[in-house]
């Protein structure tokens, strides 16, 4: 037997429109899975301004598995706390070191640098971004019963004005907030525009603002945020009480100093302005991420307040979710309905992020004295509780979001806390392999070191470690040889805390945990759940006879 549907579904490439972090992540992932892609961007050169600044824990975990983390850590600046000030004093802190990840901080790094790292990875994978190339028209081809007949016909125009007609299997709109594809399909980008204006800048400063904390000041007319990028280089964002328009001249250093002095009680001297701009916040999202063979991700699908620094991260994670599913359907290894779970899973996350950032923005930007008095009185109480610390760090870092409600997630009799749809925690474990004589040999590893981001991994967690897996198990799973990797794990030895975390996650008995390529859990069950697991595999990834 082999894995796959009766006919390979595609031969045509996937067209990705937009080469920002969202589009480049899609290109990186799809090409890793052996899917041919074209990635185009109408800009002739990459942007050099920093724009998005925060890379969250969940994104760092995913980038580590894809070999990108070392360069990010080398040039990024970790922030281990977010300190909130008001009425001339510290109101409290969000302790980011409580994030349940090895990356228990926010890494502050210019978006231009994040894009450079992704661009260099694409070069290593043999992918060239077609710059100065714009998609000017597209239409969906009618599907037929014959595999490969559906798709998208696109018209591309390069920087010399040369037109090309391209047939693609799928189209990914990663064009940003002004998505031409979204407008052409007349999809509603529902939400609101905030009335406040903001000043944004990258600059240097001298004074007692910490280099390892996000500093947030509440004031009567809005808020001020000062975020460290390392070596006294800071991102500056402030509500503009003068309500300048985006088309007005960019903020000057003197104007930024005035805004700072009005909002903060900590004396600093701003200097060496790198760049500045003005903007307004839009909080909007699509309520569908798919139109047949067209998919939306990143700012083309959702825009919101920069509160929490989650916009770029959410777009990257959109594509991590979509790409492995699209690749398996493209290769004919999964049923087409798998693609419906992209929208199921990501819309709930997007909705939660848009809602929570909008609430925070409305509160901090209020010009109501009463609202700011409430913040000053309530924030110290809330931030002193462990529950609020856990909730806030989990949401900001994006490690707490899950896909439990997805039709792709199945939980069958469990003893631990993990459920299908959860993110796999990166625990220290013992891994077990059999030598040539069938004797079990162990070694130590982190879970994220043994999870393969190019296929499924079936963890057989807990139970007896000294015996090999039953031949019956291997026989029942043989149709998925090469599709999933089988790995036995037990708690790491001589680490009491690691054992507590292991038993809390997997339970004290033996469990079966199927980890998806994006390190979320597709199936979770106990030792007797193998029939339910093979039924799940048959439903989504059916094997066929040779």
C-alpha cells in the first residue's frame, strides 16, 4: 500500500502574491514540502524600515525548527517584562519570563531584519522572489472531475511591462492590507478605524528607560510606548493629541521629545532619529480565509492595533498552518477537505487577537479621565495576580492559542492535560530506540528536537520503555510509512520537575499523541486508541493499493 489519493491532484505551481513575512513564510514552507511556487511582489526592492518589531515566543519556536533562530537571536533584543506607568509611578509589570516556552521573552528585531533572514532562507532553498512584478488580473478556473483541471489563471506584469499569463493550482494573497484580490472578490473587510492619530519613530535615547523592558505610559490624551531594540536604540509610538493626518509632515525629533515629556515622568533625551511617520489604526478582518482555490493570510486577512506586537506573528503562523495542508493536498496525500481546516483554525485565533487588541487600544487611548483613573487603580491589583500573569503572557506570546474546536482535532480517552489541537509543549524527555538485537536504548532530547516539521510524528508517551513496540502496531501503521515518524518517549531521568511536567501533559499511563508538522496535536488518545487513530488517518490521509 502507499499513501495517496487515486490521482495526484496537481502539477501546477502555487502563486504567492506578496513577499513580506507572510508571503515568504508560505514560499519557504511550500518549497520545503516539494511544491513548486512562484512568489511575486510589485516592489522593486525590499522595505528598509523596521515596521513590525516584536517576534513572539510561538514564532521563535517555529523558526527554530526551520533553522532560522540563531541569526534572529544574534541580532534581536529580548524584552523580559512589560512595565506600565501612570500618574507618575509604576502601576505594575507583565512578567514575560513566565511564558511557557524556552523563548520566554519578546524578541525585538526590525521587520527589515526578519525579512532578510527569510529572504536568505529562500535563496538557500532555491527560491527567487520576482520583484517589480504585479498581478493585474486573475480568475478561477472551473473545477472538473479530472485532477488538476481546477486552479487560478493570473495575469502578471513585470517591471518592464511584459505580460505573462500563468495557470496556478492555488493562489495565496499575502499582499497586505490593500489586497487587490480581496477587493476584486468584493469580500468585506469588517471592522473599524480608530479616530486617534499616532506618531511612530525609531530613534536613540539617553536616560533611565530599561534596555530589556517594554515601557508603556498611560496619559490623559492616550499612551506612549518605548520599546528597546538594543544599544539604546528604541521604537517610539505615541498618541498624537494634535490629530495630524498621515499626509502631514513626518514627526520631528523636537515634536517627539515634546510628546515624550508630556506623557512620561522619567527624564530622557531623544536623539539620532532614524525614521518617523504618522498612522491611524484600523481593526478589521475577513470572515472567510478561502474562496475556492484562493487563500488569504497576514494583513490581507486581518489588521489590528500594534498592541501586543502580534500582527506579523499572526501572518507567519497563518502560513505555517496553511502550507503543510496545501502541500499534502497538492501531492494527493490528503483529502481536499483538509484545506477547510485552515479557516476553521485560524479564524478563531484572528478573531481573538483582533478583539483583545481592540479592547486594549480603546482603554489606553481613551481621553476620559475616569478611564485612566480606573486603569491606575485596577492595573496594580490585576497584575499582582498569578492568573492574570499566566493569561496575559500566554496570549501575548501566542503559545496559549489552540485548535481544539477544529474538525481536524480528535481526542480519544486521555489521562493527561493535552488535547488534540493543543500546541505541543517543548519538554525534556528520554527517547527510546531499539538496537540491532531489539534491545531498547535511550537518549535525552527536547521534544522540539525530535519533531519533524516535514511530516507527522507519533509519540508513544510513557509506559514501559524497555520493550519494542508491538508488531501489530507496526502492521496497522504500515500504510503510513514515511508519512509519520514513530517515537517512544518517557520522562527525562533525574529531573523531578521534568517528570511532573511530563505526567501533567501526557498522564501517568501510556498515551498516543500524533503531532502535526506545525507541532500542534492532531490526535490524542490512550494506549488502546490505535484503532481510533488509524480511523482518523484513513479519514484525512487515506492510503490506496499500489
